[in-house]
C-alpha cells in the first residue's frame, strides 16, 4: 500500500476520493496515478 495525495476527484472501489486529500491505495494503482498526474506521492511523516 502507498499513500497518495489526489489531484482530482475520482471513484475507487466504490469510495469517493476527493482532490487534495491523502489516501492509501494499492502500490500498482498509486504508481499509475502518479505517472498520469492524477495524484502525487504523499509525504511520509
């Protein structure tokens, strides 16, 4: 699992993911979203 900050609003597995919020998604999905600029990698604290 990887944390991403969404740049757009989208649906993922029936859940609404809002732009500007941080979510944890599967690593392969996160990598695709980051590559296509739908999301950016969240800062690890």
